[in-house]
C-alpha cells in the first residue's frame, strides 16, 4: 500500500497509478528497467527483410505522384520507424523526410514514407514496378 499526500494535505492510502505518482513528483522516470528502446534495436536489417510488398492501390499511386510518398506493407508489427528510415535510405540512396505508420483493419502494419523534395518517389516507383 502506498501512502501519498494529496494536494490539499490529506493522506491517501491504496493503490496509486504511475501518472498520479508522477504528477505529485514521487516518480520522475518510468518504474521499469532503464533500457532505452533504441538500444534494443537489432543489427542493421535489409529493407526487404522489413517490407512485405509495396502497396499498389489507386490511392497509393496517386500519393506517389502528388505528394512524393511511397506506401509499403510491413512483415511485422514490431518494426520501428527508425529502422524503416535507415534501411530505406541505404537501399534506395534517397533521403527520407518523414515516416508514418498505421495499422489497418486487418491488423497489418503499413508505412508511408515521404521523400525530400530533391528525390522523386515516382522514380523509385518505376524501379519497383508500381507505376
């Protein structure tokens, strides 16, 4: 049982959440092991080990042309944005401006990669056979 003083000075007993403790200044960081999520990343992976296939829907092709973005289906839900960005830049020699991820209704993870203005998503789309 934890004993915490409330803001009005009353003594509170019982279970308190992490956020309540953090708000009152009792806990400053997470009460978990001090392992950084970035330190748990494995060795550099090839882009094609992370990606299942490029998405070729009408909307995906439209955003290639209009917004300079490429869409891919990922193999695993645990894949991080930093891993995707690093492996994409190594594979295609293009600079990435932004990486967005989403999980669709089927429970699959997709990634939308926005390239910097100097690089064309259309050229990479042609190499991949999307356009």
